[in-house]
């Protein structure tokens, strides 16, 4: 499985960083969205 991930990562090297940044931004928005209602 790790080998397959490395193969895919090497093929999509041009878009890997923007994809990771997008995933981090989505997770951050999700966590913030879940914590906001608890503040009121």
C-alpha cells in the first residue's frame, strides 16, 4: 500500500501541494465550524 501511495505521489507531484493545502483548509473549516456553536 505504501508503494502505491508513493507511485501516485510521484505521478501527481505538480498538484500534490495544492491538494494537501486544500485538505488542511477543509479540515480547519470543519473543526472551527464544529466548535463555533459550543461558544454560544
